[in-house]
């Protein structure tokens, strides 16, 4: 017997006894270079055995002697465990009912044995999908007629008559007309899911993470008056003009100034109240059914056409390229033009924007295909025993991810993964904890398969590189790291590049999220400024922004004059002394903008107005209406003031709300940020 073990202890330590009777020639590689023992026997090829640990660590070239022996043993054990079993396991799972899953391919090969016939069938499937899909889409967006008003114009869920801040210009003139105008519109379905992602001020209320509907019908009335900054489609659902589930058409009429916008609850919405004057309002005309012809939103029939086509292609093809790119391109078109299009009203503009995003997305999809999809799908393509498994496990989560606006956006109350949103959005911290637990479980599951396949250290290099890059972006001063869901898909998809059931599920989901993120939002940056995310950056420091702070309005900078007559005592005038020479010079600002009831009413510049006094006269509604009114006073109403610095024609962030109550009392705004 040429080899024998001395005892159990020596066997465990890696020592080997070599018989002197053998004619073998022993050649030890250097401990620093290989840790292998080459044995050459006469007449036998060279074989290689692991170099004993004790011999490796006794070499002068061994550089880890300073590490205590127990730690070295623990490290060797850990590394050996992470390397996985030897030899690595084949990760390809065993399919259920393989003979049934092979049936579609057997039938295809029986009736269309030639490759060119299969290619023609695939092209026919593409043509049939596009023809039926485009005809239904064209009918959905272009059909309809309202007698006396013409064809409805498609608008997005976020369409509104009024822009926030001072974007409508002085006295709102840039958002004219204010009244005596009608508009026929067509809203898509499911506009109820739209919420504000940045703070929006209505009087002394700050709205965020909720729909935007201001006003509605008064008690005992069926016709509601809505403030012009309300989302038109959401207001139409609130008024009962259209349905949330199918969308619809209607006619909106501008009604000019209104002096009260009561809150009301109807059709799943509770509107916001504003009990003061605003110069632009609208209402919806009630039309008899015979006067309006408006087909329903057909996005679900369109999705049925899309899903059926992708499923059929998946069942009858074994090519990873055909399966992956068919799924990607068809879903990309469907999401970008039907299920979750960007907020643009013109169809041509929408198509142009979509193709601008499709080209770079196709390049990324090709990279994902080479390094993620091929390692997953190619082992499952031959023999064709995985056709139904692949279709169900991959495409179902892909559809869920692609329809993110109906799935995760509704189920998870996190709109943006930023510190500001996680702190301010209701339910976001709890949802984040739940999501992180699920993600950690998924990662651990994939890590187990990676280890069993002997791939752990290969993936460790990939994700260590990604982690370092993310950490560098995280610590960049003046920026916020923003992991959009298309970026999340790109980061996690490499971890699904091996043929297991969980990899099929997770890669399909990530591909759907990538498609939805790019088609809906485009390639938004992974780092963004705080102001771009709705945060208010600090006004100080080298990264400060002059517009992050606002004028300091205190009781000493306000003068109020009220009439002595008891009737309508709240009427009078209020004067603001706005100039702060030293502070404005330090901020390098030119002037101040003033909003009254959320409408810009005054702009003053230091070089034109030396005093910087702004006076507002309250005579009931006078001065708040665009129309001329009688000189008689009316009952006063609460007025809401907000102030912002100007640099040129650009206004900074408007500060907190100051209120001049109807009884003449004054509530100053909160101090500005410093």
C-alpha cells in the first residue's frame, strides 16, 4: 500500500505519510506560489494534490503568521464553506411534468420543422400583436365626440389650470383666461392614484402625498366650483362626471372668481377647503348621455393583447434572445404608451419621448441579456422541459413589475426612496422596514444558491465593486443618493444569473421594474440635488442656496390700519416693510415677491423702490377680483400672505404663511430658515 495515514490527528491536520517503497518523484511547489503537491509516477501522468496546511504556513513566504492560529483556522473554515461543495452543484431545477412542458415544442417541430417557417411564424405573431394593439389604442385615444363641443382632447391625470408659486405671473396674467371659456377633455383611467410629491400650499394648509382637489359642491348643491390649481381629472371624478376605473370625457367651464371653496367628500375623494377668494375657478357641465359619445379607457383589453402575445411567444420558443427581447420591447411599448405613460398630453410628443428613452434602454437591456438572462435561460432551453415553468415563473412577476403603478405603488406607501420622503410620508418608515426584511430574505436565498454553485467569490467581487461605487455617490456633498427602481433592477439583476426557480421569479420582476422605471420616468439621475427632490436646502454654507430662506416678517415690520366704524371692522389696510439691507446684500438678492391668497400680487426691487413698502387694501373682496366692483365695502375675509426673495426674475422658496384674519388680527409667519 503506497500511502498510509499515521493517525486521525495527522489526517485532520493535512499531513500525509509517503512510503519509501514507491518509485514516485515528489516535487513540492513553493508555499508562496501554489499550495499544490505534484506527484509524478513512472508510466502515470502527473497528478496534483493540495499542499498540506502545516507545510504552507511553515514557509518563510507565508505572510499571515502574525494572525493568531485560532483566527486563521476560523478564516480557513469560513472560506472553505463559502466556496461551497466540491464539486459545485448543478443549480438547474427539476421541472414538473416535463413531458407536458415539452408538448408545445414537439407540436411546433412537427408542423413547422424548418427554421425559416418558425421565423415567419414569429414575425406573424409580432405583426398580429402590433396591428391589433395599435388599432385598439388608436380607437381608445382618438374616438369620442361631444355634441356642440367637438372631439375631446386627451389630458394627463396631473393636468391643471394653474401653476404653483409665481409661475402664473403677476396677478396670474400668464394663466389667462379666467372665465367665459370651455374645454372638452378626456381623462385616462385610475387617476385616483396620483398624489402630490412636493408640498403644495392652499391658504394656510400645506398638502403633500395626497390628491389635489380644492373645492366642490356646497351643501345642498350638486354643482361644485373648484379652484383652478385642482387636478382636472381628479376633480371630475369627485364631481361624478367620469369614472375612476374607466376614465371618461367631459366639458369644463371656467367661471372666474369664487369667494369660497368648501370641502366635500364624494366618489372616494375628500377635497380641501379654501374659504377665501381666488381669481380663477372651474366647474363641469352636466351633459345628457345622448349628447356625449366617449369610449372607455381600453388599457386592460390592451394589456390582455400584450400579455397573451408574450405568453404565446414564451411557450413556443426555446431561444433566450427571442424570449427576453420580445418581453422587453413589447412591455416597453405597452408601459410607455398605455399603462403608465409620462404626463404629456400630445400623442406625437408622447411617442417622440418614448423612442428617445427606448434607444439607451435597449443598449442596457442587451448588457443585461448577455450577463444576466443568458446564464439563466440558456440552461433551461434544452431539452425544452421548462416551457411552462419559464412562462409562469418569469412572466407573472415581469407583468407585476411593469404595472408598478397598479401594484407596488399602491401596496407600498413609499413614493421616493429619499430621507425626506421616508421621514414625511405617512407609513413610509414601517413600509421600509417590511421591504428591507423581504429584500434581505431574497438576498440570503440567492446567496445560498450562489454558494452551492461555487460562485460566491465571483459575485462577491461584482457586488463589492457596486457597493464601493454606491458609497462614493452617497457621501458626495450637496447631493442625495436616489435609487430609482430602474437602477435597483440593474444592480440586483446580476444576482439572478443562474437557473433556479427563484432566479426566474426575481429576474422577471426586476426586468418589469426596469421597463416601468425607464418608460415612465426616463433615466433620472442616481444623484439629485435636495431642491430637485422637494427638500429645502440650507441657505448657509458653500453649498447653500439663496432661495432656501425667505424675508423675515415680524410684528415690527407690519403696520395695520382698521376703520373705526363697527361694521366690517376687519376691512382696512396692511403695510409690510420688506427691505432688509444687510441680509439682502449678504444673500445677493434683488427684491421680494409677495403672494396674496396664493397669487403673486407684488414684486419689488431694491434699485427701483427705496422704501420697500407693500400695502394691501382690504374692502371685502375688492382687490382680489379681476372684475371691477362697486365701491361699497363688503364683509372681510381671511387673507393669506407668503414672501420670497427675488434674484432677477427668479423667485426663491416662499416662506411660511402669514394670516390677516377677518377680524383684523394678525398672525405672523414662522421665522425663515437661517
